[in-house]
């Protein structure tokens, strides 16, 4: 038999052999249209997607509409976004034609007028600073709204909060150092330690990610750090992560008051899962603090953990109560908008691609139940108990609601 015959016979034999069934591979992948409005809240300079992130999304078949100069505050130009494949639009109305609106600050009253039915809004919520009208506007347009700060990952952690918290914790120490040395608010004191001089005493309320990063930065600058939290587990974890046996205690009012009296800096960093932080420092306790000490309330976006805290802005960041300067800016990370914008992008870019690969937000929610923790409104129906109870509005469980509507 010739070599040619042998090859033909082998080929014929292979043809007769059983083969795996060839199935058509179908994908439900959906192309997204994402709108990035220019933040209209003063002093909010962050942006959710940096140009590099836009490039990734565009290459994956998505459209990204960026409002004119939306990235300017974070040092990203229109040209940067055009080069990445974004479409620059010159009015907020054009941006709000997108199916998904991705922005940092909660929607303003003017932005809520631009909503279209069934739109998806992904932004921060800042529940403590909202009013009932905010939610009524969303309900009227039957939108689906997702709060960044409430999104969980599969481990039960809050990835957006954790990412921003690392930035905020470090930044808080530099803020404290700035005002402690200020002749107007502080006493011209250098933050940290110096040979022959008693080191700065820093009291931190809370033992989460913000507290850990604030403590690490403060210790690195030579300060003495004391941490108070009602979770022994968190206190132990913080000590282990810092590899430093710093002073820790549960929050006992009498003991806390004694340490507040000698503190140079007090940082409030208590995060509550229900959206409102507990008030652990009373007005009377603040009155007993020493002159020249500084309060930095990083829990202010959840109402604050000092009874004397009031919302402030980056333009007027300090309010003085009983002689004690209070720094109560809710968006501290906006002081470093370029860094914070990259941190946002690292989270939202894969998130957008996963939503698209699932075929849209609804099928994605069915695949990733942990993400649903961030949804506080679904098709105009409130799905978050804290929101419903706070504003006396009816609410439903997201899973049951989706099953009923599905």
C-alpha cells in the first residue's frame, strides 16, 4: 500500500470515530453606554474612570460619554479621553442619554431632572445628607440606583470603601498635621516625634481600614497612637496588621474622656453598616479637650461620631466648637483626586465589564448576589431597609422583588 493510501485510510478512520458534540457557544454579552457627567458638587474633583480605564472599556465594545472637562479636576484633559476612545459631549443632557450614569457624588437636584425611565445610576449615596425628595425623584423615574459605599464583594467586605479608606486614612494624618501646626487653629506644633520633646498624641475612634492606615501613617511620623473600638477582634487585627502593640481599648465613656483630655489629635473613623455612625463623643467630652487639639471626623458622611460635628467643605473645612477645630469634610479623598480616581477606576472597570458579560445589570445581580447589597432602588422601588425606615418609605427585599418582576 502506498503512503498516500495509508494517509487516506487514517483520515477515513478518524472520520468514523465518535466525536464530541459540537455545540454553538452563545454569549449574552451586552454593549454598554456609560455616561460620565462633570461633577457639579463644589470641590469634588474625582472622576470614576480615568482615560486608561476608558480605553479598556472601549476596546471591549462599550461607548463612554464624558462631559466636557469632567476630568479636569483630577488632571485629565479632554484630549486624554478622546485618545482613549471616549466621546466628549458638551452638555449634561447629552451625558444623561446613557443607560448607565457613573459619577462620584450623589445626583444633584438639577441632575435628577435629567433622568430617564429605567436608567441605572451608580454613585455614592451619603445617606446622612440626603432628604426624602432625593428618593422621590428617583422613584418617579423608576431608576435602578447603586450606592458605591454599600457594594460588597464575595468576602463580605466593601471594596470601594476599603480602597477610599486607605487613601482617607493616610490623608487624615497630613490634614491633622497641617492644622496642628497652624497658628490660626493649632498651636504651631509639629506632628510626630522629635528628640527631647513629648510626641504627638493621637486618639483614633474605630479600628477599620481608615483607622489602620491613619495609625500606620501617624506611627511612621513618630506619634503615640491610641485606638478605641467596641470590637475586640478588630483591635487585635489592627495590632497584628501594624505589628505594633499600640494602646487599644473598647469604648468606655469615662476612659475615653480621660484620653481625649490629653490628645493632640482625635480622628473619628467609625463606619456603620446601617449607614449612620454612632455618636461616641458627646459635647461635654469635647468641652474637656485641651486648647490647640484638632478633631478630624472622617465619619461625617454617615452623620459623624462627634456630637459637635457639622458638615464642612474643602473651601471652609473647619468649624470651631468650644475652642476645638473640627475638620468635617465628607469627601476627604477629593484632596488627592488623581490618586483617588485611579483607585475608583481599578474597581469600576472590571465591574462594568462583568455587568456587560452577564448581559446587563439584572442578570449580573442574579449571578453576583453580593453586589446587590449596593442596590438601594430597583426600577423605582426602594430595596434598602435603612433608606425606607429613615424616610418612612415602603421598601422590599431585592431578591424577592426581582423574582416577582422576573
